[in-house]
C-alpha cells in the first residue's frame, strides 16, 4: 500500500502521475489530503481535471500558523497511518504537509519517499528550505529530478536510497498541455484575442507580505508592461489578494496593464503559460513548467532551487524593482529563441518511481 500525503496545488499536480501509474498497474494506494489548500480554486478543481480519485482521508487542517498546522497534520496522520499500515509513505516537495508527512512516517517506523528530493535554495528566510532539508534528513527514498540534487545530497552525506528519476512535472505538463489546448477557453474568456501578454504568479512572503515591497514590485511590473505593450494576466493567490487589499492597492491595479483574476485550474493555467510571451513568477513549479513548455521566464527572486532552468537558458533571476532593468531583461527574454533543452527528464518519472518502490501490497 502506497500512502500519498499531499496538501497543496503543486503536490496534487506532481503526485498525480505516480498515482495514475499505481492505478494503471492495479497497485493499492491511498490519498491523504492534509487540507493545507482548501479552496475549490486551489484544491477540488485539480482532482477533477487530473482525473484523480477523491482523497480517502482529508485532515482539513486549513490555514493556521505553521507550527500549529504541522502539529495538526501530525496528529491526524498518526490515526490514519495507524489504520492503513502502508508499506511506504510518499510526499512531494517542501510544504508543511511534506515535513509533517516525513516526520510522521519516521516516528512510526514507516519508509518515507521524498519526491523531488535534494532541492536547495540556501535561503533560510524561505520556510520551504527548512521543510525540504528536514524532510530529506529522515527520508528512505530520495527521488531527485537531476544529478544536481543527487550531488547536493551527497555533500550533506546523504547517499543511501538516492535515485535520479526526473521530475513528474514533465509527465504532467506534456500530457495535460495537449488537453489544455483542446479544452481550455481561458484566453477567449479573458478577451485576449491577439493581445500579447505575460503571465504573473506571485505569492512568496518576501514579495507580498511587506506593503512597501509589494507596491514597488507591482509598480515596476506595471511600467514594464506599458513599455513592452503587454497585458499582465495575474491569477491572484489568496495570500496576495489579502496583501493587496490590506495595503489598499487592489483598486490601483484592477485595470490598466493588469488582468486580475481568481486562481484557476491546471488546464487553464497551462493554456495561459503556453500562450504567454513571458512568464513572471516567484513559484518553483511555474519555473519548471515554463522551461518544459519553452516559454521565457523571469523569476522574481534572488535565488532558485531550480538552477537547471537558469543554466538551460530559459529562466533568469531578478529580485529588484527597477522598471528600466526589468523592461530590458523582459525584452531580452522575449526575443530569445525557444530552443533550450528540458533538464527534468523524459516524462517517464512516475514509472521509474513505482519500479523503485517495488510495491506488491
């Protein structure tokens, strides 16, 4: 029995190929949803669009301070895992749900498989850095996207159970981008027509929690869009919407260069990514998807745990708020030939993961 612990939109997407592969082979699995993301836009729609079974368990921890959230997940997982008695517990990435899943499995003497292991930003102001390092410290299986993560784990004296398998986001993106092109009507609904546009996603505390920084970066993005004759389609994360409204900035950016919309399903997001001239993001997963879809990306951070995207040539880092700098960088990226290679594998990651886990019961 494979127990899959997940709690956020990226985890649902990236775990889905492994779940589909287990189902295809007739292997038993159980999805345990922590409820870390709980709105329909960030949760239910992804199960529907990715053709996933509903979770067998939902801990419904909701939004809480990180320590209370992790404690609530641990408490719920103890009861669920005691009943399931899985042969392995798997989680993906670097969220509070992942850390709690890793700690619960470790304390219950259950093997823990860390999907997307070994990623590091070396930025301990990011809460995700602590989550992924601590989860990796107790993992039994480390499924690394590339040799970069394998080598990083080796520098941390982690060499047992390390496997370079690729990233399941390639499996998901390649399959569902074709589905999105055939089925998503998001560009038509937004009236984009022939309008050139950039796609923006932004939710990191370093960008949105401080009103002065949020105002500076939004002004910078607005001026860049005007300089390059772009619209900016911005699916606004609940955290960012609250920050904009609390800072009395929502009305300022509700029109003009920005198209502010609610978070969307995976198919609509893939359609927008594929059609964009440029992607601006502080999300790790969106950096990967941009690379896979060969859309130029500017990461609005000083660092990234996906350095392969920068090395490949499809991504650059920018942590400033100077419109002249960002405009020049954006113009350069838009003009680049979209011929970089995808470093994250061949779309067969899920098969490798299931083969290595060798699930029989």
